[in-house]
C-alpha cells in the first residue's frame, strides 16, 4: 500500500492500545513507529469525527468501564493523526459536510467549527493527560457525550417512527411484520430494488438541501440522488441492510451495539470509489457490518482489519 489515506475506526484504536496492555508510553512509542512507516509509504492518517465522538463519550464519566481504553485510544489517535511539525490533527470531513460539498459545493461551517473545538480539547488532554486536567474539562466532555447520546436517540426514534410504524402503524415492538408475511414479502422485494436505493439517496439529498438552505423542489432530484448513490454505495447498503433486518426478523435498535450503527453508517461514507482527499481511502476496521456493507457496495478492498494493515505496513 502506497500513496493512500487511512482512517482507523473506534475499535481499531482500542485494539491497538490493548495490544500493548494500555501501557500508554509503549502505545505512543509504537504508534510513532507506525507513523514513520506510513510517511515512508506516503500514507496520511486522518481522524474521523464519528471516532472522536465515540471515544470522547466514554470520558464523560471516570467510572465508565471503557474509560481507560478510550483515553488511551484518544491519545493514540492524536499522535497518529497529528500533522507533521504541527499541533493540529488531520480531520476528514463528516458525512453531512461531504454531502453538502458534493451536491452543492456548500461549506458546513458550523460542523467544521465543532470538530476544530473537539480537536483543540484533545490537544489539551494529550499535552496534559493527568486526571486533574481532564476533570477541569469534564463539562466540555459531557457536552460531547450528550451530543452523542442525542444523535443515537434520534436515530433510534427515526427508525421506530418512520420504519417500524411505517410498516405497521400498530406495532409496539421492533418486529412489525412478524405476523404479516404478505407485507414482509412485498417490502423485502422493494428493499432489494434499485428504486429503494434511489429513494434512500433522495432522502439524503433532501436532508442536505435543508443544511444548505436550498428548496429541494428547485433541484434535479434524480441527478443528485444518482450522484449520492454512486459516490457512497457502502453507506447506503448498510442503511438498507438495517431496514431488511427489521422487516425479516425484527431488530431492536435500542441495543447498544445497534445504536452504534449510526456511526458505522457515517464511517462508510469514507468507503467510496471517489477520491475525497486526493488519495484513495482505506478504513481500518474489523466490524462485520461495516465489512459486509463495503462488500455489498463493491468496496471490500477499502476496508482492512488492523492486524492485516499492520502486517501490510511492516512487510
């Protein structure tokens, strides 16, 4: 692998830290070695907003069982993605900003500023990682954690209100079609169609119109939806697979691992045939849903497990 960009997902950083028993000095030494090898291969590492959010969320409470893992992971992410001869990290745009730029060449300044503020918070923690310093930042960290919780809650609510209730208005659980084989068969046929993918792409276009302050009735919806579909196939495939699970057997999105799908979908916006940042992007992840969605979207080679990536870099 040469002349590429790489993004580690949340669990990749956690796994990297666990490989060295969360010994932060050893972990930082090893991530610096990795950085050196990446530079030799002209590989740039980027921090992804969903990863920053997920890791910071676990620092809101010192009693969180993942506190030490996520603290170590954040310090590792900072060292891994720091721009050479700078205190700043490389942050790739979030999915909403990517869509706004792709469709309307619109700069989503509010979110850009949010990531800058979070990066600045991380720099302060990296420079003084003692607990007293982190405690002084706890209010800011809790705001990030609340943002994560709010986004996940909205994702769960939307899935229930628009998908579950849309399939069965009287549903009271996450298996709306358990007793309705006719509707299930019809819906699954639709889910597997190109029409369904285009409808989902149009949903993203409408959402992006709102962000950019553009009336969606004034745009060429089919053309823009096709652009979304062709640029971000893996993200759309994961979204559709979630709908399929709800219809087939029921799928309780309130479960912790499933609430996280909102971040997996966002990460899959980087698994694309388009060169977003002048180099091909590789997502380092062992997540089965991410890998499967990348495969369905024709981008399986752009997702690589951590051990495979390390072996590749060290070969």
